C-alpha cells in the first residue's frame, strides 16, 4: 500500500523502460504523453524517496508515471495536482476544493490511475 | 541619508500637510524603477509606468532568477524593491530577507522572528502574510502574532516592536500595513473567532500607539462624529453602531480590517473595508424583535483621517450579513468618468459580487453592479435617494439564509462565501481607464447552525458546500476587465480555477496575473487575449510586481500554495496539517519540499 501511493509525478526514463521491455509494440515509440519533463521527474523523485533509491525502483517509478500518463491527459493530471496542492493550504477557502463532489472526482481519477500503475509496475 | 529623509518628511508635513502622504513613500512610488509599496502606490493602482516589456515582446519573457523562501504554505503579497535592494517576506514564521540586486540576489540580512506557533490554529485562512511596508529607511513587518515590528532596512536590526492584540483570543495579523506620514496603519484578523476588530495607528519612529478605531461599539471607540461623520450624505447620529446590535453582541462583533488600505493625500483620507459580523449564523444576530439588524460597521467602507482616525464617511454594503460576504477587499482610488462626469472615485469589488463606485470625497454611491453575471442573492441596490431603502441591496428571499432559518440548507447561492472576489487585488490602468480583476466563479449551499462563543475558539456557525457556478464554463474563475464608470464587464476570460493572485497592469500594454496551477500569465488589456504563460514551481496566490534595475525591467511573482501535492497523494491524506507531518517521515522529501515558496523573476532575454 505504501509503495502504491508513494508518489506523484512523472518520469523521463519511463520512455526507456517501455522501449526496452515491451518489445514489438513499436520498438522506438516514446510513451504517448504530454507531460512536461519536470513533472515526470518530480513524480519519480518522490516515488523513489519513499520506495528506495536504487535502479530497480527507478524503473518501477518511471513505469508508474508512464502508466498514469496513458490513462490521464496532462490537463487532468494538472487539475488533480492543483486541487490537492491547494487543498493542503488549509483554511475556509481551500476547504471546499477538497469537499466538492466534482473536485473529489478529479482527485479520484488520479488516485485510480495510480492504483492501475501500481498493479502494472510494482508487482 | 535616513536622517535627511526624516527631516524632509517632517518639514513637508508642516509646510504642505494636505498634499503629503509620507513624502519618502510618495517619492519612492513615483519612481517606477522601485516597487515601494505592496499595492504599487497610495491609490492601489497596481500599475507600472515601465514599458520595456510590452505587448509585442512579452511572449519571449524568460526566467531571470528565482529565490526559495524556505517556507511552505501560502505565499501572498509580493516583494518590495527600493533602489538596489529587494525585501521579501514569508508566511508564518514571517521571515524577512533583504537581497542585494547588485550582487545576484545575495542575502544582505535575514530577520527570523520568534513567534509562538500556537498562533497557527487561530488563523482562519492559512498562515499567510501580505507583505512588508517601507518608509524612511524602516521596514515594517506585521507578524502573525500581532506584533508590529520596525526593522532598520540597512541592517535588519529591530528598531521597535508593538503588540497590537492577543492571539489567544483569536486576534492575528495577516495584512500588510499602510504608512501615511508618521502613522503606521495596522488592521486585524479574527472575525471567525469573535474578535472585535479595529485599525490602529503606531508612530513610525517610536512604535507608540497613536489612536485606535474599532469596527463596532460606542462612538468614542469607533471614532465617528455623530454630527460630522456621514453615511450616504447624512450624519450618522449618536450611537449609530450600538443601536444596530442586540445587547452586548458588538463586543464579539468581528469586522476584520486586514485588506489593502489606500490613501488620498489631497483629501487626507485613507480607505478600507471591514469584514463579516461574528457569527456566520444570522439567526443568532437578529434584533431584539427577531428581525434583521444592520450590525454596523461590519461590511463597511470607511474613509478616515489618518492623523486622528476620525471617520469622514461610511457606507455599509451588506447590512445584516447572511453569507460571510466580508467587505475587506481593496479600495482603489481612480479619477474616472462616471456616467459622463469626471469623478474622484473609489472603486471596490466586494465579495458580495457587486462592484461599487463611490465619490471618495463625499461617500456618495455612484454605481453598484454585478461583476459576475452568476450573482443571484440580490436583485441590486436601491438608488432612489428618497427611498428609506436608499443604498441598500434587495435580498432574494430564496437565497436568504436568515429567512430560510437555522438548520435549513439554502442552496445555489451565488457567490459563495469566498466572494466573487477575495483579497487578491485588482489593477487599474490610468492608460485605459479600465480595471483588471481576478475573480471567483463559485456558488454555495449554506446551512447556519447555533454556536456559542468561547474566546480563542472558532465562532463560525454555518456549514458550507461550494461548487463552480452552474450553467457556465465549468471552471471556478474568471479574469475580467471592468468599466467602473459604467458598471459593465468589458471582457471576461474564463479560468479553470479561481484566480487568487493579484493583477498588475503596465504602460507596456500588458496585464499580468497568476493561476492556481502555477502559471504566470500576460494578457492584452484590450481583449484579454493570452500573450504569454509560464509555469512556476507551484500554485500562485501572490501578487505580480515589476521593477527595473540597471535599465532592465523585471517581473516578479511568488508561487507557493498549500504544499506539494505528492505528499497528499502519498499518504492519502485529507488533513492539511497531517500532510506536513508526512514530509518529516522522509528525509529526502523534506529537503525537497523545504525549498518552499519560490519567487520567480522574469525578464526579456
């Protein structure tokens, strides 16, 4: 469980992983995602901090953000990320962000994508 | 140097009193190379005459440098730039940095106040601070724990400290201060804790308390003259505030005063708004007859004399508040055409969704119109001077949380309690005569319930659910251009999230603002077309500022909202404070997030 939710935010090396291991599905294809490199790196960094600073974990975390990027457009990812970040602000004005059904749905989308990614990458 | 500026100010005060603000501040803000006040100038224009960055080249802006404040949480306000030095503040614990612009932003000094962390839980709306003030070689820091601290701008050494309130009662500071002549004008937060808020003046040189004006109470304590202070042109009369409260409720009346003050040197008046009455449950605040009662002077625009604190005029926007529509938002002073006549106007975008244009000399109400079409709690304000309801809004019964009653959920009220606009200040361009306004596009369900008052405990008394304005673009924000003379939206640019960042307009025909996703955006003042956007490291709730150093124009913005989203997801947290604890569990993460809020400074390549 810990591993699962370990972190958010994406990867660069994920590209290599997919190219290297998923043979036959277009050997030179980069993962289909529009996530900025900094966003991916941020995710992998956080993921490695909580799961281990080694090569194996780097590959898993990279895989994880690539899976998320397959499931969620960057727009959706950014929306969920913004909501969660502002939600941490606390106070009466931030409170509604976490409690409105529409916003909860956006955050859940990201969490579900993470669970998917965990199943695929962290088995 | 400091001495001569000081003497100059004193002389000026004596010789030409009416035209003198604080001569040093007036001089510094007149030079567009500086950003010497949080609001740009005494009129709160947030406008810069700098035009090196313009409509044609703003698209090629690049990050010139950045500075991490080392503090998490919301970063409101902006840095100041005076000559070769930039002064920055942070949220609690309210660190202050002086950076040498001649030496790649090297830290000249840092001030770290020691504050009791028990102040954090009594801050209703995050541990923000809206920035420093400067005059005559002195930096004024308005600490969360209500200490007002004067620092030597050269060394960071503490010159004096004045205690303005008691956090144990829920009194805190979040606002900046306004320096007028020798007065450091200080507001107060705490309406959510049943504090009786006030504005207090401290002497710039000594920190001695000069006067205090409460938002409600006896005439002698709220500094109104029953005969001379006017409300919509008429004298307010004796006990004008006391008469509008049941029993002793005024003693825990609220009426926060932490907004952006403005000042007109010719009229020698400063302006600010007051917040909501405590509690949020209107039933508990009803009159002795069970009917609505005004609760003066909450939700009120005040025009006061800075030397004495005495009120010249008042105007209450939302009598007997039923929705937490604080009146604290900034007062912008602008000389504009109003309905075909040149006016010395005061323009105010209230949380209640109405934009007010007043005559700032007399307090006459000129315009009150909705600046978000979603606003539905009122059908508008009575403009017939012969009506007993003159100047009062008409409340739609369906959206009256008082008429619907305690423990009844009033649904679909627009705007939500955070207002069609919160504190994030709008900009006014004298070049276009138009206001550029960051807004919320949010509605709410509101259910009042009974609460009892305990000092230092929240005194709220309502449960709220908020959501994007229905039947609109689905987002929770708009960035709009507003004609305050006509009371009309010129253009409106939809935003996915509420815009909680202060705007900046410049002579280069560019308007800047930030977004919660973290983008600094530049738009065309003529039509709102996006000219530039760049993602900063975190969400933006600070205010855009600009300055010029060695002939080059820079644009600066704080980013930093609650925290790193990753933390929340990592542990599946819903409690914001628990999120901060989680950071400590991972050493590497703590280093990563310790960078905290970031000031990003842009320039042309």
